[in-house]
């Protein structure tokens, strides 16, 4: 509506209606990618501002000694609905929070792995250092309650709101068959966290949780592919005991690079994975290059980098550094379409 159009023009310096058609243009021209990034950034800033005002009012009413924040996640973060809802940059939204917060569904192991690691990464960037994760399931079992609550302790997840509602086979307090196990596990989780004290996870691997790459393409199937990569990679890494953190563009842009180590405000890494990095800030690209040149390992997955969010092409430089011919983004996307149909 008018309010969003006004906010868009105020944030980006031009009227969206003049370039609205570029959101769904088949090609990925620099101009189209710029409009798409501006569009989704404006949506996310709207959510950020709503959160900021709510938390500010909550502190005014109840004082500063509680944990404040809002539920800004969708569908257990297991699909691309968060992008559609305008809540794509969790690290930006996390700046309003007193604790890291995510949401998941226990019938999908990949979703659990993904959201627990993300909650852990977000939580360590907040004043409390706490990580919270709403967890729910249509058909819970005692075995799942026991298994995932232990996983919560390992990842320092201290929120214990497993099931909710009064329909289907969700918990019907206090008569559900998982209630006794859930309360037992809640107490056990609290004891474990007290024993762990200030200990925090330590990882050598960072995975970019940037929204820019998928949103620059702005097609449902590629947004879903991006999310699927994050979820599947989380599940594979967790079950192989490979510790990692999620990082965003700001953390990478402000990182210090030396002797093959990427030093960020969250942690120090020897490996950086960049999934679906079709567009990224120039400072992120430069740190990727510096990191690789000083001995770090940088892994690009999915479509090749196309440009910085500032509009400068990366295709030629990326290809030159890999010793290959330049691969335009549209050529790559067209080839994938010719050999398979991605689910949307």
C-alpha cells in the first residue's frame, strides 16, 4: 500500500512503482537485481521497525530486566515463507532481541538441526547470550522429546515450549502421554545448562546465512533451493559432528582476515561456505578473496556470483580466480531449467 511505497522511496531514493516490473523480469539484469534487493530489504526493515517499537514499549512498561523480542519466523523456517513474509534477514531482526529466537517442527530432523544452530548463532550475538527455540509436533513421542531435548542442551537452547494447542495429537495439558517425559526433560535441560555455565559452542566452519543471493533472483524455486541447502547441510553436518555457525553479511564485511583465519564478532573460522551467493556486499566479496588468498577455504555452492549489491559485476573476477571461462548467471539458471524442474 501507500505506506510501504513511501517507506521504499524514503529508504532507497526512488519510487518502486517506476520499476515494479523488474521484480518479475525473467532476466537477472543489474537493475532488476538492485530493485529486488531494495524491495526485500524494505520489507525486512518494516518488520524490524515494528519489533523495535514493540520491544521499546515493553521495556517502558515492564523494565529492562526481562528478555524481550518477537516471533519473527515462519513455518519452522523449513520453507521459503519467511522470504514471502518479508522476514528474510534474521540477523538484522535479531538486533532487537534480548535472546536469539527461532522456531521449528520436530517431525523434520533437518529443520531441527538448522534452527538450533541458527538460534545458537543468533543468541551469542545478543546481550543475554541465550538461545530460544519454539518446538512443536503434530504427533510427538517420548523418544523424540528425549532425543531433541538432549540436542537442545548441547546447543544451549534454553526455551522449552515443545507443543501447543488443543487439537489433533498435540499436547492437551496435562493429560497427554508425553507430558511426564516433557517435564522431566525440561528439568534435565535446566540442570545441564547450569553445569555448562558460560561455555559456548566453538566452530571452525561458518556458513553464510545471507538473504541477498536468493532474493536477487526472486524466483520461488531458487528461494526453496536455497532454504533446502541450509536445512540439508545442517542435518548432514550435525549428524557427522561437524560444528559450524551461521553468519550474515555484516559479520563477514566487518571480519578481520589473517593467516587463513576469519575473525568475526561471533567466532573464528578456517572454512567459509557461501551458498547461493549470486549477490553480496562488496566488502563481503573482498573478505572472501582475502580469506582465500591467506590460506582459508572458501566454498561457493549453487549459482555463481553475479554482482555486488552495489551493482558491480563479479562474473569475470570470479571466473578468473577459478581459472575458468566466465559463466553468466542467466546462462547457469537456463542450463538448470533445461535439465531439471526445481520444486517451488
